[in-house]
C-alpha cells in the first residue's frame, strides 16, 4: 500500500528537493478563516462592511457562513500573503478575527 509520507525524496548535495508528494501534504496546505462582526447602522458603516466583504471575495475568499469567509492556500507562506492583505483592508470599527489552520484540521470540522 502506498503512503504519502513514504514517498521518495530527491537530494541535491545536502539540500532535499521537495517532491510533489511533499507539496500536497495535508499538513502543509493551509486554510484561512476570517470571522467578522461589523456595525451596519449608518451608511458609512454599511459601505465599510460592503467594501471589506468585496475585498475578501476579490482575494479569493468564499462565504462559509454569514460573516465567516474561508480561503484555501497552498502553503503557510502563501497564507501569510493573504492574511497581510486582510490586515491592510480592516475597517475602523467592528471585530475581525483571522484563523489559519492546516488542511488536516479543516477536514476534521464537523
């Protein structure tokens, strides 16, 4: 029986070269979850809410539940880029939480 962790690694000198099997590891692939609760009482607050949601969707996030958006990332390095974009688009009012988990952890959501 084949197992991902038993996949052969190629070596070049002292540096291991990552194989396709390593890149597809369920511990390397990441998911970003963005939780937010933003005020929507005034026109200005509604616009900030809408702009934040549009920025998330433009960056590849999809709605998981109301006010919870998720995005799949190939690696932690890639996830850091998207989390930085979120931090750059934070509205002035309200609460926003960012959670980054592995593909293995995401698969265990019940």
